[in-house]
C-alpha cells in the first residue's frame, strides 16, 4: 500500500462527500459522542481493501478498527469483517467513502478470482488492462493482484504497445511502427504489437516484436496464429474477454490473457456497517 497515492484518493473522496458539513450527522450527534459498529459481509466474495478502509478513518481521526479477517479472505453472508469504535460523527460521516472503496476493490478481487479459477491448470496468466476508473487505477490493479491475477503495464511509460491507430499513424505499416519505437528505446522497453490478422502476426514475427497480442480473433484463427509464432514471441490474447470467452480459449497454448472486464465490468461486493451502539 503506497499511502502517498492512496491518501490523495481518499481525501478527494471525503471532500467530494462534504464530510466536514454532514448535516444529518452533525444535527444528531455532539462532537464527543462515541459508538461501536460492525462491518458485515452481505454476500460471498473475496475481501480486498482493508488498509484502504482503515486509512479513511485514520485520516478522519479518533476511530479504532479491529479486523476479524485478513486481506484476500473469502467471506460468507452475515460474516463480521471488522468491529469499529470511536468518535461517532467521524464513523458515520466516513462510512460511505470507506465502504465505496472496499466494496469496489472486493468486487474486482472476486471477479478476478473467478477468472483465475477457470484458467487453473493451464499455466495461462490472467492480466488486467488500462481500462480502469480514472484516478483509481492503483487501487483497482492492486485488487486484481489480491484476486490472484496479474498486472499488465501500469501506464504508458511501462512499455510500448503498438495498436491499430499507432500503425495507421506510421503510414499503415506495423514494421515502421516497431522500428520507430525501437529507435527511441533500443533495448530498455519491451515492444508489444496488437495484431488483428495472420498477416499482421507474420509481420510482427519478421520485425521481432517481443510480445504479440491476438486481438479479437476467433479461436480457429488464434490457433493458426500460435503455430505461426511458434515460441518466437510471448503470446497474449485480448478482446472482450469475460467468463464465457475465457472458457472458450483456455485450451490454447498462450502465455497471457488480458481482460478489461476485470476493472470495468465487475459488481461491487455488498458490504455494510450495521448494529451501531452509542457508548
């Protein structure tokens, strides 16, 4: 957990929710009131984001949290995740932001784990993409890791990925695009090429791309592409990969499958804070 990044996310969220002027809570409670409350799972899933949840209340101050489980644990409905105590106003005002973050992170971890289980025994690794919520990428990619998945490049500086529009920008030549990147980064960065046809696969092999992505190809075409590549490059499959699609392609001999769905089509895990008691 890099709190230099996380604290800004949390503080921006607290400002957005105007916790400094919580009309309802401030009208009902005085500043000295204290309480205790439970955080409870309402459905089965993998918990991710315990430290983020805690950090929200650390920033608000005056709140203690006792976790009953560890990060990455599987929870059942009605299971108590944590017991929270301290300044009642801070607990009630920070509740929504803290829950929003842990629910979403847990949803991503749970969805990722389902994909990982489908690939069990194949040796293929599931990866995320850059299709993340703006400003929440760090948390969402962390959640993918907790769910058992792997991270693709974090941002545009990590590696070169040549897509269809880059090829068009290079005059329609995949080869020219690769050579241009290699000229600027001769050996430091890996070069990945997104291919949409067998001809592009052959061209990517010829120009010695490090990684070849088979994008939105049907299973039969991907099988042919893998034979053409024949171990000369790392192979990644991508394009509308969900649970149904991954079941279809799990039998192919590839290294990675990337899925934007991990971070853009998950369902938040249902978690709530209940049983408040004033002390």
